């Protein structure tokens, strides 16, 4: 199975422009025969907590219909980051499109302390069952919470994908933690990060994949948008930047 993680440069708060950019990366992933493609945290708006409440929507927003149509026609799973509105508040969400299936949403369960003024905690884990793989999704700070990856392992996940928006220092810490998760639980582990300005920091890219021994297999740079694809069966790596 070919799993892809994307590295984006989001335009602040501009969902329609970001959708167009996502579709270009999805096309590139499909050209390289990826079975799934997962984007960074809040990829469709950029990581912009102060804008999130006004930008929040739900999984059935018609602006996302193209993602569902691509998923259906190309038989590919797509995960995009978007603030999600609820009666209780705004959640950091990932909307998941799978072929000919209802849309799912995974919402960040563990928030960093500086996110509490803007977001509420999600509940429940979402797993993607594809081919021989069971994939657990994580959003940024969650990768630092040991019970999150332990829960993934206890539920039989052998792939762990973290969608993040992180600085250079944050990436360095995350890479160490994710390599440890891969090694400890014999999981293939991915990280999808963005580049460019987010909130009050510069996001550092370095989208990465580790094999189930915890060895770094591939990594993008900190400057370009692109994709990283790893075949969990053949161990083949594909890197493309745009």
C-alpha cells in the first residue's frame, strides 16, 4: 500500500485557494499511484487559531465535494485539515474522504494549553482500515501524549500518521518522538507538516516517514511544497517537490 503525506504552504484563511493547491498535490500523489494522502494540521485554512471560529464548518460543506469525487473516481483516501464547528465550540478537525463512503471527521483529542482559548477537545479515535494496514491518525500535540500512540497500538494500528503545524524546534522534538513510537510499537510512522507563516511562527516542513524499526526513510526540505510516498509492502520511497 502506498501512503502519501503532503507538505503545503497554506494561504492564511483562504479555503478556496488552498483547495486548489491541495488538488494539485492530490493529482501528483495519484500519478504516483498513492492509495491515500494525508495533509497537515488545519491545512485548508492554515494554522490560524484566531480565525478558526469564523472559518469553521462541517464535513458536508459543498466546497469539499471535489475531494469526494476524486476519492470515488480514483479510489484514494484523502484527509484534509479544517476547523469544525459544533454546538460546544470549535474543533481542530481532519475530514476524511474514502471511496463511495460517508465522510468521517477525526478531531484532535489532546490540545496544547495555548489552544484552549480557541478550541475544544475532540472525542474518539478514527482508524483507517485499508489493505493490510490499520492507520491511526494524530494531530500535532497528540503525538507527544504517550497514551495516544499506546491506544493506537492497543487497537491494532500498524501505521501512525501525525498531521502537524510545527516550528524548527517543534519538528526536531517531534521527529525524535515519532521515531521512538515507530520503534516501540513496530509501526510505520508519518509526519505531514506545512511550510510558511502560521499564526505567530514559521512552520518548518521536514515532512517525514520512519519504518517500523524507527529508521528515518525519507524527509522533505523546509522550503518546498511536495509529497512523500512510502510503499508499506515494497518499502519503496517516492519524493516529489513542486
